[in-house]
């Protein structure tokens, strides 16, 4: 079992920038989710998170796992690989739940 720490928010503009390039301080959801070798939807306060198009998901995992978006169940080798102890960030392109599964 691992832990996926995550934050869901939106993008904001850096000073002097015309484009939204950094994560806003307006957080919609954040939590620490316990993962396993069975695929599960990421939850905040015991409720599945559902990303909207354009929202940002930032994650940090304490062990290697796979993550899938758009209500697609994660499997080992499908989706995005999340190495242990690395922070990653995605902008949602397809709305839906987020699923994770431990590598081993």
C-alpha cells in the first residue's frame, strides 16, 4: 500500500505573464489517499474526485504507481507512471474520475 498526496485546483498567471502557467492558491480538493494493487478512484473526504476540463491535479506518491484520467480504471502499464517521491502535475483534458494502482 502506498499514499498518494494530491491537490486539485486551477491555473493562475505569474506576474507579467499573459498565460496561466502556475497553480492557483484556490484549492478545490486535497487529501492523502491510500493506494493498493487494486485499481481505485482517488478520494477526498471519502468521495471520488472528479476533474473538470482545465483543472490541475498535482500529485506526490510515496511508492511507484500508475494513474489514469477521464474515468478510466488504472492498470499496471496503462495511463501515466508515477515514480516514488516525485511530484507531478497534469491539466485535465477529459473530465471524469481519477484512478490509481500500485506497481507492486
